[in-house]
C-alpha cells in the first residue's frame, strides 16, 4: 500500500492506496487542491522513497522547487523530476537539467510525454528507483488546449505504465468547468477519485472507488504545506 501522509484517510482506506493505482483529484477552483497533491507528493518522496514526476501547467519548474524550499520541504533532488510546460510558453529561456525538463507548451502533449518517459528511464537505469509517482497539475489546462480524445490517449499511455510499475498516479482536474461527459470519459482511466469541497468556509475530503464504500467526508485544515484532519 502507498500511504498518503494523511493518517485518518489512510486508515479508512485500509492502510493507504493500492500500488498501481491512478487517482483523479477533483474539486472546485480555488479549493487549494494543489496543497493536497503536494502533501501526498512530499510524503511519497520523503517517507515512501518514491521518485516523483510532476507535470506542472501553472508554475515554472524553478518556482516549484523554490516553493518546496519556502515550505521547508527538503526533498532528495535525485528523486524529483519536473516537466515544465510554462517557461517557454511565456517567452522564458530555459534548458533541461537533472530535475527540470522543458516542454514548449501545455498543448505539446507529445513533448510532455517524451519528457515523462525520459525521467522514467533515468530513474530506472541511472538511480535504480522503482517506486514512481506521477502527478499532473492539471488536466483542466491540458483540456483547455487539446480535445478530450487527444488527452485521453495521452493519459492512457501513462496510466498503464503507472499500473504496470506498481506506482501511483494523481491527476488534478477542476470540477464545475467541464461537461460531465468529459469527466466520465477520463474517469474510465482511473481506479478512484479524491474529492474535495468547501462548505461554510470549511474544507472536506473523501475518497471514492478505492474501498467498497466511499470514505466519509473528513474536515481538514491547511497550514503551509501541511494537511491535517480536524
């Protein structure tokens, strides 16, 4: 099992998420889903000794690493790979390095896929790391630039690779801005859903599809980069 780093959630899931699972993380805009994603990602690197590949369509790769430092998330850089889809889109100059590989634009799914594959091969051949976590933030941006069929094909390749490797894939998507058919189509690729919502200035999280019944809604608070159940 792969622990999320949220003990109360892991307990309801019987110890964590089954290896080889691909999970949709869905919630409304401005619900700070990225903090949930980063919390699980940090725990995966620091505690589960995973290598994490994050495809970021909101921040430059350098900004992602800087945010880790600001939140005192001191992670082993040898197990962090970032596919930066922003720097060249906004006219910045950047070259690939050990931790950041540059894609031209979020529409460049072929280029993004090549860079994910490069990280997978490097972890396997160079560092001998077998535990892989893939994070995509976010599918909504990819859908903004590409149609559902193209995004589905892209995801199908990597969800299968994650399943075969016994890893963990987490894919963020905004609720309320896509038609239900698009959500249903993508959902065929996933083993379960982490759902977040906000009500009366309170945040709640639950998991659907990874246990016989959905977990109950758990209220949580965010403190910096940490997620705690209240």
